[in-house]
C-alpha cells in the first residue's frame, strides 16, 4: 500500500490498482485518483471536505463507496453516503476500514462540536480526523494532526505517548508557516523516536510505503 500525502488533511492510498481518498478539503489542490474505490470523510468542516472535490472525483469514477458520520451526510446531502459510527467496519475494494471516535475535539465553548470519526485502513494506517482518539490497537502508521485551532503541541505529544505508533507523519499543518511546521515536526519526532518509532515529515506529493 502506498500513501501519498496531499495538502493539509488529505491522504491518498493506492493498493492493488485501487485508490482510497481521505478528507479532500478546501486547502487541498485538485488531484487525480485513478481506480477510485472509496472516499472517507471524517467530519463536515470545509478543510476536510468540499462538494467541489467530491464532484470532481466522482465524475471520473463509477461505483465509488462514500463513508462519513451522520453530520457530513446532513451537511452535504445529495451524495450516496454510507453513514458510519464508532465500531463499524466497512470495505471499499481492497481497503478495509474500521471506524472509531465519534466527536470532534472542542475548539471553543461557543462553537458546536460536530461528528468526527477516525479510520483505520487495512489494519495499518490510523487517521483520527480532528481528534485525539486512541484506536486501542497497535498502530503501524499514524497520521497525526500537527497544528489546529483545537490543539496544543503538548496534547499532540501526549497523544503520541499514548498511541506509540511505529511510524508517524504530520497532517493538518497547512495553517502553519514553515517555521511553525519545523517546530511542530521537531516535537512530534522527539516523542515518536523516544518510543523507538520513526517520523516522516511528508509534504504534499510525497509518499510512504506501508
């Protein structure tokens, strides 16, 4: 399985001639997804999903499976969403999907908390969306949020201490400057490596074999 990081929170996975897209949002540039089998959306915020991305991806593919929590289906009606909740297991082509979590991390008391689900792909890659959900199982590769209005870097470090992934890469970093990303990456690398893991500071277009 090959993971390609796209801008901000979007990941693209390729396996056995098929493609899975996770969270194609407003900060992500248009991209091709040959052999598209499925799209996973963790929550409804625009930096994780847009109708423009969905329409473009779906226009060039048939039989694409769409997975999201109920909040996404309500915010973006008109798509054939398969509504999933924590504990659900689904598949799209050669990709097995296990969902966990349930709620977005709190941004502020004045801002509603929306549905958010993390997803484990092929028992190897875990992506928590906008949360610090621990999947409760060993994680080979963790796509860890590196910067957001809802997190502090100390919370990211505590999350890494809890999950202890074998490998990690940063997501949700488009809101940072280059200097901010360097600082966050340094903190993430420190914790991952302290547990014997490896950190891969991927930028958009770079890949990792899983």
